[in-house]
């Protein structure tokens, strides 16, 4: 079987680079040379047990979003991560707040910690996802203890639709939505678009992944009814970046 792309370069510890990236892919700046980024990213990627399914590429998007959130105000940034898994993404953001010396930063880390909720899968399946997916690999107590080094992180258990009291502020500089499914993604987008600081960033994970078709659908629908201007950037990392004006 002939594949629709060709491998143009292989690097140690890196994925293949398909031709879609263009002939200049080999000249791209190596993000591993950013020491502050790597100090935050390495423990997440290389830790045992591994705390996140995000690799350096997607973590770097969050890193840039954090930098931009810091530019919005001298206070904060105020952040939320919906879909925490084992806490690696939250630990990454929290460690950046320490590294950037942002004592006013806050982070809400919300997850069911029991896998996908059956209520979010009314037909019983969404692509590869079924009730309980990821639930055997995480727990509230484990993640709470893991993130306890950061007193400004509030670990919350439950569906995002049911725990709005924990995410009710109106000045978020950065939100990371990593929920895989249509229903919690659509709710999260509708909720947070109205509650972002001007210029705040929502990073949507899995937007470009065929395993999560409901994510792109939720983004399209949420933006079609949003009452605030939102700039959208779909990235080759599979993420989608939304900047709320």
C-alpha cells in the first residue's frame, strides 16, 4: 500500500516529518533550545509514570499561550484546564507560573478522573471513545497529591457541565480544553468564550484528530453563535487556538 506522504527526515526521539510540512522543515527552530520551556516540559514528557499524553509540540503551543496571557495583565494569569488526565498539563502550566514569577496566577484543573462520562456519550460511542475511557489510568486523589506542590491550583472532580461554580470567574487569560468529546467541548467553549479576558487564548486539543470528530464540530458550532469576536487558528499539531477579543 502506498502512503499519501513521504518521510523527508528522521531525528532522534522525534516523530516523522511528512512532506506536507514543506521542504524547509529541516530549517525550523529547535524548541529544545528554549531552556525555560524544556525545564517545564521535560518532567511532563519523560516522567515516570508519564503524566500527560501531550508531546513537546503541543506543550509548546500552551507555552506560547501562557506567555501571551502574561502580556495581558500584571495580575495572573487566571487559567483553567478541562480534561486533566494524570495532571501533566496542569503541572506544566503551574511550573510556568513559578518560572515566570507570576505569584497571582491561578489554575482550575477539572476532570471526571473516572474517564468519559456516560452522560456525554448518548449513543454509547463517539469514534473510538466509550464511557470510562482513560478512567483506569487516573484518579482524583493521585492528581490532587501530584499537584499539591502548587497551592494556587484547585483540582476539581466532575463533568464541566456540573461544576460551573468552580470556573465562574470572568477574566481567564488561558484555557486548555482537552475533553475529546462533542458535548463537554461544546459546553466548555460556550462557557469560556464569554469569560475570557480580552485577548485571552483557548487552546482546543484534538481539533485536527480523526479520533475526535466531535471536537471540530463543537468548535464550528460554538463560533457560529459566539457573541464575542473570536480568531481561530487550526494548527498542524492537531490543536486549535482561539483568541477571544
